[in-house]
C-alpha cells in the first residue's frame, strides 16, 4: 500500500501545539488565576510564554511555571 503525503497541511499534533502556543501568547500582560494540578491557585500577571513554560509575576517576584503543572487558567 503506497500512501500519498497530504498536500499543504500540518500534522494534527503540530497544529494543536501551535494553536495552544498562540492561545497562551494572548495571555501575555494579563492578570490571571492559574489553577495548578496540586490544588494551588496563583493570582498573577503573565509576563512571558514559551513552548513549555509560562513566566508570571506575583508582587515583585517572577516565577516560572511549567505548563504541564497547570490544570486550567482563568482570565
């Protein structure tokens, strides 16, 4: 069986990762409530976003939070 490559499309996982990254970038500079998987809730301002981390500011401290530790974000 010879499979033909799809023309002009990204793989579904790649597309989903790109969509999640774009969504997270929109939070940059906004005040949010981050609900962590361990039950903690952080009220902070998002100052930076990368593929695997979000940098937040609480009071005068910047904190790096790994995305896999986040349950959901309210804004």
